[in-house]
């Protein structure tokens, strides 16, 4: 007798066939979601730096150029074409040394015309002054004659008075003498008053003429001095530099053609990255090494204008008596201190900062693996970043470029 065999449930079998692939897909997706983004790099293509504890030197180090402490520009006082050049750049000069001569025929003709006009006015005023003086002499002579006539009339009156009292002369002669004395007295008083007023007027007139003559003579002297401006002279003692005029070339009035370096000391000039523009203040101290000797320096000027990402500063030596073997144009490594040294956790500088802005780094958790870690930086100098949080002494950090690492969380380091 045959045994009846029951068929399996086809529906259950079909569900199992469908559910197994779905479970596999879900499992793989979960693994992909939970797996960290990784990349393999060669050890020789990266730089690994060690985090250290030490004194953080809050300084700025930069190259500076030695320049004279004081430089005076040499300007063309009278525009024109260069006719003669008397000295070359680099020569030591004294104040008033002729440097070059310019030629300007129009200016020379103008000076000559002005000089002729002023000389003519001076001569006219001098002639008027002589005429006034002569008139005054004539009046003085007249005054002397009038005074003499009065004295004569006075003497005659006294004589006739005595003779009349003695009865020697007639009354008519006596009265005539008295009348003459009275006339000469009134005449003398009137003329003296007139001469006094006219003399005062002439004195004022002469004073004005003398003042005008003095002004004109001053103008004439200034004009003749300006004629000397065709020759450019050294304004101070020192070394002539940047002096490269060209024969025949026209230069405008006031145009600079060189400078003179005054021998009163040196300064340091530097261009510094704009990052430090808010950190550097006038008066900050520093040092510079010259011939293996440290010299103290002080920040003298900070120019706030930024050009091509840099601003300019000037520094002075605090003790100029100890500086030897220094020359204009020397390049020196200068260091200025922003604050006192203090102990800190230090991370060597590297190209990683360009991509992370110092917010995260890759830290080695084994010899062959590095993981991303958030950090916080503080101050920085030429060599180190100050670590505020996220790293400790002894940590090893990849400090080379993080280009294309932005979405990576783990780095596998291969030998």
C-alpha cells in the first residue's frame, strides 16, 4: 500500500528565497555606513612631527635691510636739461658741493628781465632820495639865512634903542628898526614852522623810500640766489646715493634725482606678513645678530598700509656705540619679542594648516594608522603652534599637506 507524501508549503519557500537577499543587502549597507572613510599613503610622502612641551618663544622673525637712519632727497630746484654732471653716485659730499648743472634759456631770460627791472626801480628810488636830500639842504640853508636876518634886526633894534634914548637918532629911525625886528621875528616863526612840517614829511618819505629800497634789494638778492639754482648742490653732508642723472634729459622743478645718506647712524627696514599687523606695536624690543654679536633693537615705526600682503616697519638700534662692521644694504635676521616666554604644548608648523586652519589634525594611534582629531591652537611663532587643547606631549601628528584629506577620517600608513 502506497504512503501519501504531503507537499511543502510553496508560499513559505518563496518568502525565504526573497528575504535572504534583502537581509544581505541591508547588512552590507549597514557595514558601508558604519565604516570610516580611509586612505592609504606611503610613509615617505608625509611628515610626522612629535608634540613637545617647552618654552614658547612669542617672537616674530624676519629679514631686515640696513639703511641709513637719515636720508635727504636731492631735488632739482630749477627745471631744465642736464648740461653738466660733476659727481657720481657713492661719493662722499659736503653741504654745498655742486652735483650737476641744468640749462633752461627761458628761465635765464626771465631772470635777466626781472633783474633789469628791479635794478631800474632801485636806481629811480635812489635818485628820488638824492633829490629829497638836496631839497632839504636848500631849506636848511634858507633857514640859516632867515635866522641870520632876524639876529641882525635884533642887534640893530637894540642899538637904535640906546641911540634913541640918548637922543642921537630920530624917533622915525627907532620905529623903523622896531618894525624890521617884528617883521623878521614873524617871518622866522612862519618859515621855521613850514620847514619843520616839510622836514617831517620828507623824513617819512625818505623812510618809505629806504624801506622800498631794502625790499627791492632783498628781492634782487633772492633773484640772484635763485639764478644759482641752475646748479644743483648737496643740501647736507653725507654719501651721495641713487644719483643717476642723464646728460640732456629734462627734469621738472622739484623732481628728485637722488639722495644723500647722512652719517648719523643706521636703521633696519623690513616688510612683514600682514598677519602680524595687529601684533606689532611701536616700542617693542628685539635683537639682531651682527658678526656673531647680538645687538638690541626697538621697533620705531609701523606703516599700516598693506601692499601685496605685507606691511613695512622700521627698527632702530638701542645702543649705536657698540655696532661695528655694518654697512648699508646688509640683510640681517631680526627678532622682536611679542611677550615673555612661558611653558606650553608645542606642535611644529607644517602645510596641514592651509587645509584645516588649525581646527583638526591626523594623530597616530599606532605606527601604521592615523585618525582625525579636533584641536585648538593658540599663539604661533616662526616654528611652532601653541596647543590649547586636543593634543598632549608625545603625540605624533602628520604635519605635511592635507590636500584631498578633508573627507578622510583615517589614514593607513604604508611602508
